[in-house]
């Protein structure tokens, strides 16, 4: 179980690194007007998204493996709430994909300020998820 938890944490950290950095790239992308800059941001975003998606899949897989190893944990309210927050995090991840596609297709309608606020959501989710996982209220 400890090996599963260790790898779960490693991939959660990797996933969050991407979730923090991709919206920051969006902030800079929407302020860029030159063609080489736009292409560079689109490439960086695409590569980051692939890596963070792999981390997300592995984080979820190791989390599910821990639940499979100890299904009794599903009886705890803190874990059920955590899983709801993880579902919200997956939704945020998918929203990032939609925003990335909008940039590629020239359909971005958001300002750099909007992306700065958007970038704070994973921080709030991270705090709530860590408190639930560690404190187990």
C-alpha cells in the first residue's frame, strides 16, 4: 500500500505542476501577437498538456489501486468528498484542454486577467484535497 501511495503522490505532484503552469502559459499566450510567439506558446501548451495528462492518468490509476487494495476506505466521508474534488479537478483539466484548443483555433475570448483568476482554482482544490487526505476530518 505504501508503494501505491508513494507513486500516487509523485504523479499528483506532477499533475499539479502542469495544472499550475498551463494557465500561466495561457496568460502569456493571450498577450502575444506575433506569429512565432503564438506558435511557440501553442507548442509549449500542447507538450505540457500531454505530460500533465499522463501524470493525471497515473495519479488516478494509483489512487484507484489504493481504493482497490483497501475498499473499506470508501466508507469514510473525507475520502468521498476528496473524490468529488478530484472529479472537479478532472473537469478543470478538461476545461484547460478546451481553452488550449480555443487558442489553436483562434477562438480565445478571455483576457490575461481572466486567466490569472482561472489559474487560482487548482490551488484551492489542492488545499482542500490535502487537508482531507492528511487531517481526515
